[in-house]
């Protein structure tokens, strides 16, 4: 909300400098987004009077003037010939800056000294709305009352500030000069004047002119009308147009300007209809017919539907309610009779219509923030007062009122509640004086606070609202920190699964992996890249109003975003990537969504420039830190290289997969380095989490290691051979330590060398014991897998 | 000359020549071995007259023990020399000082972890809620009905008319209060979503919601709690300032500023000269929200706060651009692994 300081001063006496004023406004909750001094772009320009004009000796088109700038006579050379001796004009002196960016210095023009330059309206950045600029050509001739030597900004109205105030969504009453003035008065401890709303009525009864029917009371809560006869449409006075200019509006004509003025000053959007264009003396507030067409004042035709609200007469729509009047009923120079409309339309309805049609106005912006029926009457009266003051016409008798008038709210609560909520005690007399300053009539009797809330404070409905009003004026600096001394002790902590996540993160960072955070959504083009065949979009949860297609589908896997990140990193020359993310896959039971989807917690891990063994170890270390009984099996996940792909099982449940990125998908992402990826389903993994660690006794006798080398077919899994040993009672561990292929071994053959550790808890093992044990394993390895000792 | 004296002289000369423990061992065998010089000498005893034998025997023994002593001394000297030689030869270039790096947690996680640690120490539970949320929990239960102006404050991503991506972790408030009765002390970290995307906004960002509900909870308790968090997250001199604000689910509502961690409140470019940095929104839980969740607002008060994790990380670590968090350049993340 932009408000000129001078306009605020109409209602509140403000003696404070601008910084103090802003600080006090911020303190009570009016955030100041920007303070703009209107004269910032016009410096060192003064009012001067021309005392002498001579033709320039060396240039036909130049004049040499002598001007009085307040006690000093200086020479000015000009090429503007509209100046006369005795004129008061603006002069830009040495080092002056002008609104059009000019920087003025003194110098000689064709040999004649000139100490500056006369200015026109454009150089000062003003229009006829600000100051009478005549034909707007040449030097601006100031009024005779201008004081010679004064700063020009004072004379033309630029000596003013415009504050841009961020009004919180609950305080729609502050979206007006009057509303802000009420708050400023509270902040400064001053009184706020009421706007003048008196006027005299003529003998024409409003009700004889028009009958109003509200056919859509659900979206029109109030509708007021009163008119003017004997209308004269003229230019508005400058005190009015200059105020509108400061908030960015041009003067149009007195009637339209009044509606704009009331919009900004009172916060009530108004509309003025030319009565001659209303047929059958009838105004109907109704929903538009499907396909109904209207051409508002912007001149474009819009097609409406039944969700839109129009103002109509018996024949046609004459306005798009709350947004813009119809071109068919606007104010014209020959308008003789006018009806002012002051209404409350439902904010949501205005917003939806405005949004759908792509049509917004200052009025609709205000309606979208919310208008109270309280301001309907106030705004209408203010408009009629101004119309009378400006001589626009004679006010018709009586007002057409449709809609309920809001009553003042009564709120009662215990005074103790204030201390209970705030933790501090505010003296009783302060409570009363603060609330009174807010126009909240307050009486405290035997510990009971009784408040009457003014009708424009729609945001106040219960005790805590009143207490907030109190403390924001009393000052939040009075709140002193305490640490819940009177509340009960609670047991805090993270959930078990959160702790497991923390543990996994600790392990992964220890393994030199770096944590990433991605958006949990992507687009079809990304998901297609991470797949061998185009993905089926209908399986994804889709955002209805995404920022773009590439951010429209919720993840079903963490890997596409991870791969995109690998692509970005490798494109930037980053090598040895070690990345992981903990995120979610969003899995719907059915689409479109009827219930909330399952958000499956997942872990993705990715590394480049790494060996398969190294990556496998990392994945297994991570998984095994949580659960036992981890087994691997060949995986058929499409995203993986079919020959280098494993599913991970924990206690028989598949908890994820890992392997080498499919070379085709690597090509899709332009990833040239070796890239290994894993995705773990954390919910399933945590479901298999091991319980408390239990001590197991270990042997006091030394363990003995034996190595075996086998020749076997390529398809034999080393783990199967190890498992044959591991199930023997005396085997402590078994591991592969060499694997090779050669011509001598033959095609499709490989050699596997394993090391097995034997141990007995009752004695030192002898060779015989070990041979007996390993013999069994060797036999079954040969029988089951055709692996023979070399 | 006496045979023993002669032998000793020769031994000493040979001992002098000895340069290694191996040569010393050879020398020992030559003189004291089973067929060594001393043994050979002793063999001659049988050719001596009986009365001289004991004297000769004693001489040999004393020679033997002298040789032993000399050998032991020499052995020590040689060992010391060998150790010195070994130490001289075993040198390595220790100048390389590049540190093998750890992996790093993302700065968002670092802030979340720090806040969780602080809050858990104060008895807060750490919970998480769904990111895809119903309109009810995200808005209606928080006193934001359909045509409330506050809906305009947050541009919402919708999945259906009633299901959306949560715009605030506050959505967890009602979920928790429906299940759990006071005393409640909870924080909820997590992702939130708003359809903003420009240099200073990301459509996805992280919040931590805090909620306390019990008897005798006051605005002073909110301030004290935030002061404690600020002192732990930044430094003990950090001050907390409240400014009036508006959130539909708290009343009174405040914006919370901290003294600028960069300049300590003197005013700098980070705080735009004000000495204060806005970090979070907070307030006393609106009785509407309590009553709506079945908690008697006549008996219980509460406070709630919601802080932006990226904002805290940007302030704490001096990160200039929110987009860096989601780009995940490994060089960015690695910086936080120390």
C-alpha cells in the first residue's frame, strides 16, 4: 500500500522526521518496504524571478536573462522564448540534477555566462496533475504566489514522501490512507481525524431513480447506491489530482477521480454509472449467463460464465462487478445524472473471475484483499461529500441500502488471561489507554475486560486478538525470555528410523560420500533419459499447476535427479564423484489421487571413477550397518548394466539394488566416466533392522587359515562356493582373494582362490581336523558347482 | 709370550676389524665355538704337568670371560651403529599436507542436525510429516479457510483440489495434536513447497516447525526458547527481537529478528545496515487451532515457530545464493565436510 506522507497528514498531525515515523510504524506492525522521497531526482532547483531579458549578442535563438534567486541576481541563457520579465520560473543552478537525468553546470553559451538553466515540467518530472503547466511547452511559468529563492520541490509538490507499507493479510482495513492514518495515530500517540462526509440532499429521491435487486446474495454482501443530478463533469482540482498522481494515477475527470480518491483514501472501491445508460431504472446484481459477453472500460470484449458476477439493468450487463465498469455506461462529458455504487463483493469470486479473464484493476485488487460492508457507507458518503465540494452536481435524497450493516463486536475476558498468555503484567491504566487509542472501547471491572471492537476491525474476534493489539502497542521489547519454567518435563528425541538414517549418513560420509539434496520432482524428459524406454506418465503423481513441465511429476525413484546431478558435475570437470541422497518416492495406490500417497523413504548412492568391488563394499557396509543376513542376487533393473547388476536382500526381502549404470543411460546423460549407482528402500531395510547386539563367546585357541584354488565355469558364483565352507561348524570366515581367467584355463572357465579360516572353541585344530572339515565342503562344491581343486 | 696373551692380542685386532653383527658372530664362533681357538687352547691342557693345569685352566677361563665381555661391548656398539644407520636410511618426505577428505553432509542437514540437537536437549520430540498433504492439515486446521487472504501469502502446488504439496511444516501441528495430548514439545523438520522460482526463492525449501503446548506457556517462554536456540546456533551474545506480524494459526504473531551474526548488530551489508536479520515467524498458538484439535484452549496455551533452514544456513555459512543448495556441485558440498 503506497501512501503519501502529505495525505496521512490530512488525518494525523505528524511532527516526527521520516525515520522516526517509519520506526514507530514498524514497531506496531506496519512493515515499511520502501520510503521514496519524490524530490530525490530534482536537486538544486529554485524559484527565481526574471528581472531582465536581452537578445543574445551572438545567437539569434538565445536570450540572455537576469534572474533573482532570492537576494542574488545571476545570468541565465535560455532558448525558450515563452519567458517574460517578471515571470517566476524554476531555475536549475550549478550542479543541479533533474528528473530526466540531466546534470546542470554553469558555463558559457556562445560566449555569454549562464549560471544554470530554466526548467520545464518534464525536467521536474511533473504533469498537469501536479501543477498548472499550461501548454506544457518551454519553461514552466510558476504562479505569482511562488516564493523567490524557495526550493522548487516545495512549490510543485515534490517535497513529499511516499511510503510503501506492507500490510499483513489480516489488516485489510489498513489498505487505505485512512486505515494507515489510524495506525500512525496510535504509533505516535496522536488522534486521528475523521474524514468529512457531510453533504446536502436535493429533492430527487434516489429510490425514484433506481431499484436495486441482489440476485446473488452469496457473493454480494452489500450494495449501496446514491446519485447526483445536474451533473457537471470537469477537471478535478490540483489538490486532488496531485494526490492521485503521487500514488500513480492520472486525473481523468472529476467523477472518475472522486471514485479513485475514495478507493485510496477510504479503501472502498467505487463505481459511477451514467444514469442515462441504465434502462428501466433497474440495477440487478446477478451471476452472468454462460456465454454472456461484456465490454468493460478497457474496450476489450470478454466472455463470461455463471461463476462471474455482473451488474446489469433489465437488458444487459453494465459492469463486471468489482473489476471494471461497462463501456456502455461510463461517465462522459455530457453525463447529466450519475449513480454511485459502493458494494462488497466476495473476494474469492472477484479473484477467480479476474484471474480467468486476465483482467485486474485497482478496484479488484482491493476487493481481493477483502472489503467490509462498514466502508460501503463511509466511502459512498465521502464520495458524495467530495462531489458536492467539487461542484459536480446535486446529491439525490436517500440511499439505497442492500445488505446487513455490521454491528460492533463485544469481547469479554479475564484480565488474568493477558498475563497468562504474555508472561508479563501490563498496568491496568495502560491496558485501557492502549485499547482506547485503537478505538476499542474498554472497561475493566473486577478483573473482567470488556471491549467493544470498531466495525472495521474484522480481524478481532476473541481475547487473544485483543491481547495481540495490546502487546504490539505496549511493545514486544517488554517481553523477557524465560525457559518454560512452569511447564512439565517431556522426553525428547528422534525416532528410531531417524536415528538409523543419521547412522547411514555418518557411515556414508566416512566412506567419503557427499550428501545431496534434490527437488523431489522432475519431468518426463528427465525420467525418459533415466530409462531405456519412455516412462508412462500416468503412473506419476502430477502437480496440477507446476512451474514448468520439467518440475511437474513427483519422483518414483531418486536416481533420475541424481544422474542429472552427475551430468552437471562431470560437465564442470568434477571427478571422483561420491554422492548420496536421502529422499522419497511418492507411490500412489491409484491415480488420480484420492488418498495421500505412500512416501517411501529411499537412499540413492552414486560414484564415478570407482571399481565395482569398491562400490559394492560401500553399499554393503552401508546396508550391513543396519541389518544382518544380506544376500545379493542378479538384478533385472533396467537402469543397470544387465551384466553388472545386483538386487540386495536382507533376510529374504529385497531392500534395494545397485550396479553399473546402463551404458545407454550413461550416454543419455553424457556421463563418460564409469558410473555406479544404488537405490535402497529404507523402510524395507529398517524393517529388517537388527536388534540389540548380544555378546558371543569366542575361541581362546588360535585360528588356522587354509587357501584353496578352484577351476570352475564362468557362471559359478563365488559366493556359492564360499557358502559351502561358511556352513561348516568350525569355519569362522571365508573370502575370495583372487579370480582370474586365461587361455590355459580355457574359454568359459575361471579360477577362484579362496581363503578359509577354521577355529575350534575347545582345542587347537590339527591338520586332520581341518582336512576332515574341508573335505566335506570340497565334495559338495565339486558335486553342486563342478568346481575342482587345482 | 704367553699363549693366552698372544691370543687376546690377535683377537683384539680382529675385533677391531669387525664391521657388522654377522662378522662379530663369525668371530665369536672362531674363538669361542666348539672348535674355536679358545677350545683348542684348552685341549693343550692335557700335555701340561698336573700342577700347572689348574693355573692354566683359570687363565683360559679368564680369557674366555674377557673375550665374552669384549664381544658383548662390540655387539652393543655395532647394534647402536646399525640402528643409527637404519634411522638414517628410513626417511620419508613428510611435506605433503593435502588432507584426505571426508564426505560431507549437506549444509541443510548440518543446520537441521544442530537445531535437532538443541531442541532434543530441551525435551523436544523430532517428528516428520507427509510432504504431500491434505488441504485440511495445511490450511483449514490452521485457521486458513478457503477464501482467507492468508492463502494468497503462499503460492501452493496442487495435486488435486484437496491434496497439495505442503507449503509449511506447520501442517504437522494439527496432525500431532489430534493424536497427542499436552504436554507437547515437538519439532518437525522437512521439505516445503511454494510455486516461486527466482534468484531468492526456490520452489522447494526446508523448514523446521516447533510446537509447545501445555499449561502455563507464555510469550516469554517463546522468546526464551528462541534466545537459547540463537545462542547455540550462532553465539551466546545473539539477541532476539520480536516484531508484530500475522499468521492465521498464531495470535499474537511475531516476526523474529536476530542480531546480525556477521557484524554483531553494528550494521553491515548482510543486515542492510539494520544490525538485525529476520530469521523466522512465531507466535502463541491460536486457540482456534487448539480447540479444533480437541485441546481445551481455556486450559492450555502454546507457542509455535517456523524457521527457514536455507536462510539460517545462508546466514551461518555465508552462502550467497539459495540455488547453490539444489545444484549439488560436489565442490560446494565438500566444503562442509570439515
